[in-house]
């Protein structure tokens, strides 16, 4: 059987190729850390497995019955990124706004527009009963005919990162977690689960790592 290199493994063997993390980017306080430790201490192994398991991409096992104090709310995932794909079983009649594609948002070069976009997404996530947003997407547009090119912010890594950070901060202001996607070196839709991505570490850092790393760190900073 032919072996394929997983996209997220490209360049991983060279520790020097990995960018240093930004300083001061953890969204935490001693109170947050204490609460997390207290909650984890109340959970057994089966409870922890329930938190990270589900039947398919949008249906999480949830945590509604977990014996913690304060209680851990149930998880409800919704896809994006051009608005909310309503998926909550308790709200079958709820609808959300069909927003312009993120590639159109990126064409404005307007970070404040990205913030307002995220504010609407976060508000509609909360209104439809969801608390984890599968978006925004920051896949670099390296292949012009890519089937999902419209979902991200284009070919410029810096623009991708800045638009994503603004959108994520606005989404998360509504108590909704934003899950930036998809994964490192995901640049085409055809055979994306098996394609052999061959890329040198310098190119990987320059074009692909930034849009994933910067939102993951800077969006977490408190203003």
C-alpha cells in the first residue's frame, strides 16, 4: 500500500522549523486555571472520553450529565464559515443569515468588517443554541481552482491571519468557541485526505503556519 505524508506532518521532523510561540497569549488567569483543575478533578476517565467523543462531525456526545460543580454545559457544534449552519436538534425551525463568502470579506481588506461579521456569527450561534463554531477557515489559496477556495480569506497569509483574529475575537465575545480550520497545508479539495503534500519547512512557515498560529494565540489575548 502506498504511503502518504499527512499534511500536518510536513516539516515536523525539524524542531528548528517550528516557530516560537508568542509570549503572553494564554487566555487564562489563576482563577481560570484553578477552575479547570477543580473540574478535571471531578471527572472520571469515562466522563473525559465523553467530552471528546461524538457520532459525527456535528453531533457531540456532550457533557449535559457530567457530575461537576459548576456544571459543564453540553456542547453543540455548528459549521460555517459563511454564517451558521443550524444543527441544534432542539431548534429545528431556527434559521441563520446567509452571509457573503469569506473570500469576499477578505477582498475588502477591512478588519473592522471582519469583526462585525464575527459579531453577527457569534450572536446567531448563541441564538440558535450552539456554542462551538467550526470556523473561520484559513486555508491558503494556493490552487486557484480549489473547490473550497471561497471559504477562506485568500492567498495572503498576513491578511488571512488578521481577518481571522478579528472575526474570532468577535465570535468568542458571545460565549461561543471558534475552531479555526482546516489543517496545515490543506490547499485543495480533491483527494485531500490522501494527497502527499511535499513542501519545504521555510515555505510552510511563510505561507501556511501563520494563518493558523496567529489566530490560535493572538485571538486569545484579552484586550
